């Protein structure tokens, strides 16, 4: 045998440092980059743009770490058009310093006492002409695509972080439009109660969107013979769930609470029986991909996405998807967005090509 065949190419050690609680990964490289960028920028919005992340994703990640550690890491102050200020607390700085020192020790050990390089964030990013943050929806994708075709120089971003993330973005004035579908069980209404409950009435308006059909998304032919939500309790069924804070997750939990009452058990006991309940997918499309790739047997998402990805769907609910906007609508691109939404031609094209979407008489109009 040729001795050269036994020789390996040069192999170098690589590593990843995580801080965990009870084997749950809490803080890693990305989370530390977020903390460091907030510390340097003094702003959640600027830190998110520096890292090329959505601010709601950054905000939700920091909040998750705070809940897990039971420590306040970032103080936030609401601001004006340029966004609010944010800075690390002493505990946030302590966490950042502790991780950095640990990472440096590991690096020096592997690299022979060579000091680790510091992270230098990129700068100079420009806010797009139109910023959409909130719940993922294929209709929004079509509207933004239509606007860009009409005006190729127009720039936009669509950040899919769920309804609560979108609402938070409007609170901090870091988005022009937020897509939401949050059901209020006390008032049995979608979206409208939010304006008064979260003090948004003075700054935001609610524009009527459309009805969307939510379904259980399954593989073609439905090999597991899933018929309704009760099948999620089966031991041979694994769920691809949506992220906490998304309207779809809220809707599913509402339906599961109803199921728990029927079965005379509590919600926590019921969800513990659902394999995959703790998974969190950020978009309907991620749910569909998880099902299509056999990482899950069923997911909760839009009928339209199931059709798009050549999967089957079992409808279980219809919801209202609306838009939060700045009350004065100063951004002309926001007006153009709703001009497209209110166009009868656009609505006919969408309903003909996108199953599970139904436009309403008030679509595109301010209702609150």
C-alpha cells in the first residue's frame, strides 16, 4: 500500500463555547455577539442592523436568556424615529466578560497561548425604504415583490419573527408595518384588543388584512393518518411547532387548552404528551420543510404553504391577519403597500393562486 495514502491533510482544532443550564444551551457565540454589539452601539436597532439580524429576533433572544438566567441583562429606553437606547446592565457586562474570558482561555489552550481576536462589527448599513416585521405570510411576500417590480430601486426587508415580535417592533418604532394575528380569548377577537391593552392607540392604527386558513401540515398521502389535534398526543407522531410569540403558536395553544378541558386534564400535562411541542420554527415555510424532510410528521401552518411545498393539509381553524402601522402613515411606501393590498385585481390573483386566503370587504382599510 502507498504510504502517502495513509497521510492526512493538515488538521486543525476548532471549538465552540456554550454556557448551559441543566444541559440547555443558553449563551453561545451569536448571543455574545449580540450583547457586545448592544454594548458598543447603545441601541437595539443599530446592533441588529450591525449584525444583519432583525431587531425582534435580537430582542427575543436577549429576553430568552434573561428568563433562563433570571437576570436583567439589557435596559431599554423607548425612543423616537431613530429608535430607543439600550445598554448592558452590570449583570449583562459580567456575563459578557465571563464568556469572553472563557473563550479566550480555550483559544489560548488550542492555539498555544495566541490571544483571541476581538469581534469587530460591520458598520454603515442603511435602513431600507420599507421595513416589515411580524408574522410570516405568503401574501406579504407577494405585495413586497409587486412593489419591487414596479419600482426596482425600492429596498425593503421582511423579518419573520412572529406577531409579538412585530408588535414589539412597532412599539419601538423599528418597523413601518407589522403583520399580526393574535387571538384575544377574553374578548374572542383577533388583533383589535391589542391597541388598548398595550397602549398602542395613540401611535398605531390597525389595517384590516384578510382571513387565513390554518392547517395541520402532513406528508403527501397523510401516511400517519392524522385527522385532528388529538392525534398530536399519539406516541408515533412528532410535531414541528411554531415559535413562542407567533400568532400560530398562540392559536395552537388556544385549541390545545380546549382539548385539555375536554379530556379533563390541564394544559401542561397535555402538552408534555406531544412529541416536538417544544420545537420552535420561525416561519410556516420552516414548518413545511421539517415535515417534507421527515424531521417531523406534522406541523401547524398555513394551507397555502402546504400547497406550495406539495404537502397535504387538514384545516383546523380560520384566523384574521391584520397590519399594525404608524397612525400618520408618513412613509409613502407604506401607502403603496396598502394600495396593492386593496387592489381588486391583486386580490383576485392571490385568491386564484393561493389556497386558504380570503379577502374581506374592509381589506386595506383602517379599522381602529
